[in-house]
């Protein structure tokens, strides 16, 4: 899976990276149920003020959403398209198709996997998010990747906190 989905071919003016977040094994269905909500990214992405579905039903391939960003970011809106969503392989691919932010030709791929069991027979859920983006003419590869990595890292930490909260409430009942 890693080589198939998370090893993009970069052009000379692009950069990309991958971020990894782990969760308890029982969390895979829970994590996937949140990740795949193309129409509700605000559940764990704190930089999004609103999400409006412009095309499609918001849950299927081809759906388009407009995200209004919180103030303080380099841009006010991003328009994204859901390129692929596969429940069987826990795969989601989203492309930026418009907006006034700096992330030209941004494409994100998210996959979920169960890790190998450890010596105690316990496995974890592993989320991998990789991306490719054009490097703005006024920036460099390091700064562009640092910016995107910071946003993704924040989102993944927020997701981990949400999953921990939801999982603890589920276990209480």
C-alpha cells in the first residue's frame, strides 16, 4: 500500500511528504468513519470555518466542497474534489481544484492499515497521509513542506484526540 499510494512522482517544482498517526486496533472502523466524511472535515480539521458541498452528495467520488478557512491563514477558501473513496481498502484521495490559498495542485492521499501484532498480540491502526503540492515561486521546498506538514500534523493530533474521546465514551457503555 505504501509504495502504491504514498510514493508519488514529483515534478521539479513540487514537493511532498507523508505523515503517520497510530491508533488502537479497535479504532480502525471508528477512524475510517470520521476520515471518509468528505462533507464534514470540521470534525477534526480546526482550520476550517465552514464546508459547503458544491457538487455531488458530499459522500461519493466526484463530490466537490468549498472550505472557508479561519482567519490568519494564507487564503480564505479552498475548493476540493473527492477523487477516490474506497471503503474496502480504507483509501481517500482529495485534490485541490481551486481557491485563493497557496497550495496549487495539492493532492492528498489517506490510507488506513492494521499494523502487525506486537509481542502481546495487539495491533494498532496506522493512518498514513501523503501529499504532493506545487512549490510557490516565492517559496522553497523546505518552507512549503514545513507549512503543509504543520497543518497535517495539527489535523492528525486533533483526530487522535477525537478518536480517544469517542473510543472512551464507546467503552463506557
